[in-house]
């Protein structure tokens, strides 16, 4: 299960992107709408077409970064939002990033990586978050697929990955998911533990 650059770029080139809503997801829009600090340095890993980055950018947030292995996905965002800084579009593997952030947004990246990397995801987010940094977003709360993305999971499983590094502020069923995902998504916010 090597979901590499070629695999993902091909999916964007052929529009094999069933997870892509074509707009920002309602739970993340509601979360962004209550953020008051527009100077937060925010990362969206595996951002894809990244309507979330577009929404934040159009609402005055200046430090939004998107990392994705797919060059096509990043080009799609730049074509849609020409004013988005090119230097903030990073074609790379999330696990190779050497930067730091205040907030990491989770939107269909965790379910796209090989499930064997989930512990590494929790460790990497901890590593690249500043003091008091947070991961916030959505996780699928359903079994889904065994051999290809999206991979599902459960609240109990996710807590085990995050609890060595984070305080679980919230991890509950999203009340405002789009209809096909209603009852199948968890909205969560976890905050970096200061002393580990």
C-alpha cells in the first residue's frame, strides 16, 4: 500500500477524487469562523484541492500552508486562487516537513495514509506544532476500506494514537456534516502536551 506521488497525482489528473466536496466542509467552516487570530501559522497536510485553504485565505488569514505530494492538486488550488502565495504550496511528503505551525487542519488526510502510519502521524504533528499547538478537523468514524483510501476507524482507536502527545479537547460526532457523511464523522481538537 504505497500511496506515493504518482498514485495521488494520477487520481487528481483523472478526477478520481470522490472525497472532494468541491467546497469547504461545514464543520471546518464553522470552526474557522470562530478563529480570531488571523496570524496563526496553519498547515493543511494532504490538502488536495484545499477549499479550506482558499476559505481561510479569502478571510484574511495570511499564514496558510498546504503540503501535498500531488503537483496537480497544488496547481488546481493556485489556478483557483491566484493570490495564494506559491511559497506556501509545498509539494512534499508530510512526514518529511521541517517547519513549525500553530494549528494543523485535518481534512481527509488521516484517512488517506496507510493505517500503519497513524502513530507516526500523531508523532509528526506533535513534532511540528509550536507550544500549545493544536490539530483540529474531521476523522471518519466508520469502517470504510481495507486495501485503499479512504481508511476508516473509530474514536477509541484515534484516542490511542493521540493521547501520548495531546490533550483531547473534543472528539465527538460532527453535528453539521454533509448529508452523506452524517453520523460517520468525528469533529476533534487535540492540544499539544507541554511536557512529554
